[in-house]
C-alpha cells in the first residue's frame, strides 16, 4: 500500500473532493484525520472508513482561526504522535461581480481559502520539520486564471499558488514537499448548486466534455502524497479536463 502507516490530515474532508481523498488514502493504508467545520459530515466519513476496517478520526475546526487550527494539530499529535501528510482542501466561494461584492464576501473567501491554507500549513510544519518528513498538498483552482464574478475566489486561489511555491523553497531543507492541485469543474456539493444552463456552458468549454469525478482529483492527491512523488515540489498541477490549455 502506498501510504501504509502514514498519518494524513484532510481539511474539508466531510464531502466532495475531501471525502474522496480521505477514502482513497484509507484504502492505501493511511490513518486518516477528517477535519470539517461540519462535525456531523466529518464523523460520517470517519465512521464509513472505520466500518471498512481502516483507521480514521474526525475533528471540527474553523481553519480561519489560528487557535482552532493549532488545537486540531495538537489532537492529531496526541493521538498518533506524528503528521505525515496535510491536504489543504477546505474552500468556499461567495460569488458576486466586483462592483457589487461586499467586504464580508471578500473577507470570507480570503480567510478560508488563503489564510486557512497558510495557518494549517504553518501548524503542520511545526510537526513535520521535527520528523524531517512531510507532504503538503494545497488546493488552487482553474478559477485562479480568472472567472466572472469570482474576484475574491480567483485572488485566493492565485495566492495559494504563490504560497505553495514559497513554502516549497522554505521546506525543502526539512524533506517536506509542497505542491498544489488546481481542479477544474468537479462534481461536488458546491457545483451541484450551479444552474443547469451554466453547468452546460462550462461543460461545452472542457475538451473532455464533462465535469471531473471527485475521485479523479483524489488520485492526484494520492500521487503527490506518495513516495513516487518524492522529487516533485513547488508545482501546480491542473486536473481540469484540458480547459486550462485553451485559456
């Protein structure tokens, strides 16, 4: 198994891509910690994994709050004594054209998508640097390239790319790789709310003519978390059905 006995923390693990990643990591032998602001969702995923004979635990945390992030990492260390893999998957959107976007809509997205990614990486690094090993996988998006009505989201996801590249330089001395996955349109609870005509318009622009399944993004997370990717760091990998090629 590719992640045998590794301890992996996945934020936003209660649904969508995070849930798929938690399940995939557990299949490959990881002890999985599912963090979500919705404890019921996190517990549901953890229980499902444990029913399959695998190791999992659930933690509720708001990743935009430093104290909650530090408490989350402390719980992981108390239970397992180490942290090998962090998948910064949690994210939100609050779409509005820039002319009408409120300060609250801007702050909410930046606080979760960018600040939250930084806080989780910072707290994880304290553990990973001591063990001289780690894999950090951040989440950008095809939206980082620009999208109508998503000035806040695009800015946050561009910021994650810059953060990833900088952390990769700072962390290499500790044998910690830091990479970024940028999904395209994916079947998640977030995109399920999308009007059908908008979903079809997006689909028509994708060379593969479909949205990704969450498991297809999880497969990239698995690769970057595995020893097979030990010499890959500071990279942004688009998993988007080819749409970024034409932008």
